[in-house]
């Protein structure tokens, strides 16, 4: 189940980019251990923790708020992320990605790259 959620580093970047959507869990790092927990409504709690959306929620946020679509294509036995910007028409965002053996790896890399575009 943990693989459904974005990793801690990506959650931190999301917080810095203004992601403030309700999520099933929050994530934080303590003594090199990554924690996932149900969010609480305490301001102190939220300042050190980040929302950890599932990957599809992040894809939706990128598409609806920042007009960036992350697509994962299959090429023979490998997966490759492809990004498109819908801000000024349908434009491919060159990224120089390599291919990945795992779909999840390709998606995670595409999400990181998409965040760096905003």
C-alpha cells in the first residue's frame, strides 16, 4: 500500500510548490525513518509534516492546476514518462528520460520532472 503514495522527498517538494489538498496520510522523516500517518488538525503537526497524496491525485493536481500531463508509455519491455503542457496548447515537454523496467519508477520520475516545471 505504501507504494501508492508519493515518496517523502516528493511530498516535501509538493509542499514547497503549494500543494495543499486533503490527503489520506501525511508523511515526515524522523531519524532517517519515513512515517505515514492519518492527518490531524493541529497547526504544529502540519508544519513539520507534508501531505502525501497517492500518485493519481498528484497527476490530477498537476493536470488541473498547472496544466501538465504526465503520461507513461510502454516501449517493448520498458516504460517511459512523457510530459505535455496544456498551458499554451498541447506541447510536448522535452525531458531526455531513459526507459524504466518498472511502471512505478517511470511514473515517479515523470512526477518529479513535472514538479520541476512549475
